[in-house]
């Protein structure tokens, strides 16, 4: 099954359109102004989504849907939204609002696929950690699967609703694979890929219209395996944090995103970051940004220093410690790729930045150029409660080289992520 950026762009537009409809419904129901946050297509696993839900302390409702696009939809409500609902309702429950937003969100998808999405069950999820969301991975070789994500933000005060749609594997293949099926989607019988499947592009389905310059096709199965490798790399980076600071990390979240470039910075979890950047070379090549919210950066650096630094804010000692930590986290993050891909990965020394949000924007412009509207990004998050520590890792791989790396990836080596960095770097 192949995936290409042109068709993913159209799918992401459907996600944004659905979020905008849901945002208007939210504004009408609650009487507040809203704006649409970042939308993305995320290749991720159920365990990563659950970890994100737990980190965000969100109330969650699950919708099991059937029809021409069957699977699972989730709506989550943070405390800011729950407070708004309580202030405008005697019951103070989000159930009714969730149903209204869900109907608005999937209305766009129903129009897009030409058929009704039927809600079979609605389940309140009090504890995501012990709930089985029933996601299907895209293949037996991977844990990850495509997830469409949008968000609605309240203007002028805290409050966010997140919307997730996770089509099941059978639905995706039924809708978009070759040879017409029960979905009613017409495709021709010509083979445009090695396996005859064109999951998100390359076929003649009327659902997807692309221009005459198709983007680089990627194997979705292998992209999902690579997302699993990112999870292992994030865990390795977290272990480097523990080794250098003694801080035990609680949560590691990882996944490959397909995101509008304008949304990359808006998806950040904090307002201000410092950290390090570096360039990695090999297959794939690209840029890596390790980003700490300001307070996290100061705390984690001081855990590494033998004495308290003189002066306010981030001193030269803080910066030196963060550069050293960034260097080792990068090695931990990348060495799993190198081992599974049986290649070497070289990276430049990390450079410190005290304005990582702007630095990330500049890296995106440098990596992607002026004509690309969407990008593959690899995003990870490491958290701990012991010292209020939080860290985000953003990798921007070269799309063509990512495709070449996936072509050469041997799925049988997917578990061989442990490597000796001294032999690889």
C-alpha cells in the first residue's frame, strides 16, 4: 500500500473542514468564540494516543462508527472546556455537546466518501489507561495506524477540544484499494504499485484528484513500522536523560505526522522553548530539534551540574549542559534507525538556541523550501512528574531519502533497535 503527499493533503483538508464545522457548532452551543488549532494525519499507536490522553488530563468519549468509513472516533475535552460546560448547564456533562460536535465533524467526511457514518455505540472513557480502544494496526508487522486529528481552541481563555478519527484497516483498504468493492468506489484494474494497492494515492478513485506532478510515494506499511522505530528511539532518548540527570521519565509519546507547515509551530505544547538543533546525514537525512520549555530546561540542566550556577536565567553552564544532553539524546534517538536500516547516521554537534520556536520555523523553511505546503515530521515527547520536566523532539526528514530508506527497510529487522552508538556514530 502506497501513500503520497498530494493525496494526504486532501485528506488533511477534510480533517480541517470537519474541525471547522465542529468549531462553529461549539461556538453556537456554548456562546464563545473559537479557532481551529493544528490538524494533522498521525501515524501512531494506541499506546501513544493513550499516553497523550493521560498527559493532557482530558475527559474522553469514544464513538464506534460503521458505514463507508468505519472505525473509531474520539472527542476529548480539557478542564477549560469542562468548566465552560458546567457554567452553562445544570448537569455540567459533555455528553450532549460531544454528540453535536461529532455530528458536525463527520458530516464533512460523509459528504466526502458519499455515505452515512452510523454511530453504533458511544462510550464514556473514565480511564484511558485501562480502556481497549480497539484500534487496528495497518498491518501485522506494525503497531501504528493512521489517525486524523483536529482541534478546537477557545479564544481568550483556556479550553480545547480534540477530535480524532481512526479508520479501521479493513475500511481503509475497502475504500481505497484497487478493484471496486462494496464501498462503491470505482477504480480501474491497472496496477500502479508493486502490490497492486494504492491506499492513499496513485489510483483513479474519484475521491482523490492529484495534479500532474505526483509527490514521492511511500509504503504506508513501512511508514507504520518506521513510526514504531521512532517510539523505540524516543525510549532510548529518555534513557539517556535518566543516565545523565538521574531523572526517571514517566511518559514517552512518538509518531510520524503529516502536517500543514503552518501548523507545525502551532502544535507545540508550551509558549516558549530553548534547546538544541543538529543536522543528521545518512538515509534518511534531515534536521533534529530537541526542545525544552524554559523551566524544564533550567531544571534538567541543574540536575546535571555539580554546583549551582551563578546568575539568573540560563547561564553558560546551563547551555553547555543542555548541549551535552542534546548530543546524547540525539544519538539515542537515531541509533535505532541506523541499526534497523543497517546504515550509519552522522550528525553535527548540537547548537543551542534560546528561541526554539523560531528556530524550528527556520529549519522547516530550510528543509522544505518555499513551495511545499505539508511535511512529514517525526514528533516525540518525554515527560516526568518528579521535577516538572518536559521535552519535545522534532525530526524533519528529507522526504525523498525517507522514501529510499523505507524501500530498503527490512521489516524482519524491526525489533533490532538496540545498537552500540560507538559503532554507528
